[in-house]
């Protein structure tokens, strides 16, 4: 597809990334292909096709094979047989017991590594091989799957031996610590360099500091000795958790705190596009998590020192300056009384991270192994009290859900010394506009947070009775929500939450406009003002006659 660029464009991108001292990896999907792929079309087209054994065919349809859900993983029939696809019928699994498949898929990743990529994020690593003698339970984590990835690691090690280090990170969707480690090192044989950190994502989604502390202790005692590392994320393109701004119902302070956990805790952060500017998106339907990037919102936040984007940039800069935040050991200092504090250390470099886990401003006295003569604030307001050589330090007046980062070694410098952001302030999520014939289809009219509940946006429009209007809600610069997305999300309870007086228009007065764009159609009965309410976190909406 020429709209996505050419190989020359990709080569230029890789060269530009490398010229900036950065590296770039690609997404490798080895388990399955599309049911529109030529391999599958040929396999399904004839039982005598040379590609027949590239996929897994059975007749009659096996029972019991339902993977992690209640739906059969065998689909069809095609030419009287059923094919295996653990995700859905549109993505048939490849047959890795066929050496031709293994060779072809190795050619895929070797091609892109030789093209110039520095590594690969590998999708669905658990599912390459199946044990067909288990009546459905052996769909993942088979011995041959572990052995396959160990062989791939040995190929990447050959690149490293030649001076071209390559890297592989696993998408292994599990919270099972033992299973996660096994993909990095099983039977003393190295596998993946890193695995994506699903336990972190789940714990961070609820700001569960007890779970995070236990998980980070495990990283230090089990993952690091095995030669592995974790790739932390707060949400992704799948339905793991909602985007942070949706998870925390528009509470920017909690989103900032979660970002600080990711950027100062153990692991390598993977930032999902749009989370750094507070884009919303609810898990459940993955299209909600894959919206176009809000370039307008990003542009606005660049010039705002209190924005979520500025917060991320400052913490990323700090992480680059402090090796202890990137690779250092983790030690819990305190996790009670509304404070979560921990130290990251590497050699002589010691970094103290202090987080207020409550909404009220508070001060915290912490006990360390030793407080140096000089303590340098790296992030947050510079307000701490200590006595050099003692074990106590007090971090004063930390804002609700605020974060402080301090250097605990003499001569430390750097950091982004910004004042705490008071709880309840800061840049809200992406701009939302009401578009349509009741405003205009070009720029629309911007919606504003309700004074009673800032997670709900509102706008008032004067409409004429008997005239048919069409409208949509637009988030950011591109993503539009109309009848298809919102017909089941009409929510009159928003009126009480937003503390608005008036008569709620019933859903039956709205309809699909019937055009290709599926606009929402509304013909008001009276000429008066109408308030449109919309909550980006869950796409709930309603209209009130004033």
C-alpha cells in the first residue's frame, strides 16, 4: 500500500533514527497470518496443495479446543475440513511442525534484521506449538515453543558476536511470574532478552503499590539473575487495560502518578502513543484503543509546563540522566501512611523516589540507611529537611498524588526542578468538539468540563424546533463518534453527575441519519437551548432541554 510508504522511506527512517543515537525495532507476528494471505488461500483451495500442511486442518472438527475463551478455535469448513486459529477465524495459525513454515518465518525476521532494524517485539510468543493429545489444554507454552525461541536467540547472538547487537522482546500475555521468566531463561538456556510486563500494567492500573512492590522485588531477585529484564507499559493496542486517562476517569493527577511509577521504577518503559497527552480509550473494543493521534492536543500541551506531555518529557529526561533509574537496584523505603517511597541505586548513585498516594497535601518522614550531607532535588518542589549523616529525611508538603525525586549523593546535579502541581489542576485530556449542522462540520464547537464533574464535557446550543440536525462528537484532531459507536451509550445519569437542571431527551428521539457516515440525527420539538453532555472516558452522552 503506497499510502504507507516504500522500503526506501523505511530505510530513510531507520537511518535518521540511528543518526540520533536511537534504535528501532519492528513488530514480528510469527503465530498466524490473515485468511486472505496467499499461503492460506492456496492451503484452503486444495487438499493436494503444497501449502496444505502449512496450516492445521482437521476433519471432523475437534471438540474441546477453545483456548482461553468459550469459542471453538477450529473454523470452517473449507473443502470439508476445519482449520485452527486460536485468535479468530480471520487469523489461521501456522503449522510450526512443518520445517518449511519454520524456514519461511525465519526468513521474514532475518530479512528485516538485515534491512537495518535493531530488534523485534514478537507477538503471541506462547502459541507456536500445540499438544494435540491434550483435548484442548495444550494450546500454549509447549516445550518446542521454548526451544524455538532459544534457537532464535542464538541467531541474534550471532549478530552480537559480529558487532551488530540485536534485541528480542516477548509479548507473553500472563501474570504468571514463573512463566514470564521461562521465556527469558529456561533450563539455563537464554531466550528473550526482555518480556513485556503485564503484572506491572495490571497493578499500575489501580495504583496498587503493594502489588508493585512485590512485583519489583521479584524482578530484582528472579528476572535479573536469569539475565532478563521487563518492558513496562500502562496500556497498549489490546484490551489489557483502558488508557490511563480513561482508567482514572479523567483524573490527571493519578495519570501523572502512574507515569512516574513507570518512568522511575524497574524496567524499560514502553509508552503507548497518545498516553503521554492523555488520550482516552476504554478497553472492551480494541478500536477504542487505536484512535488517530491527537496532534492538536499535543501542540497545545507543548507550550504548557503543567501538561501531561511536559510531565512525561521531564521524567524521561531525568531517566536519561540517572543510570540508577534505568538499571539500578530497587529497595522499598516505605509503603504506608499515604506514601510510597523507594530507592534506586547503582554504584555510588542513589535516587530517592517519593510519592503521595492520597489526594491531600502531606509531608513524610522517611528512614534511610544514611542521608548524605547534600541532598539534591531532581523533580518536584524543592522542599525537604534532613541532617547529614543521620538516617531521617522529611519530604515536605507533597501535593496530592504528587511526586518528588531526590539525588542522595554529594555533587549531584541535573533534573527538572518544577513546582508540585496542586491536585485537581493541570491540562485535561484531548480536546472534544461537537460537530455537525448544529455547529459546523469544519471546526465544530469545543466542549468544556462540567464544574460539577470535570470528567463530563458540556456545550449548549440554541436549536429551532422542527428542524432536523445531524451531529457527532470529535475527539482530538481526527476521531469521530456517531450513531454506530454511541447508540448504546446514551446515559441520562450524566445529568445528575453534571448537576444540570432540565428535561432529558429520550434516546428514541435520536436516530441514525442513514448516510455512509452514520451521523446522529435529532429533530427538536421546541425552539430553545439544549445542553449536550459527553464523557470521553466511556463515550457516554446525553442531551438536555433547558
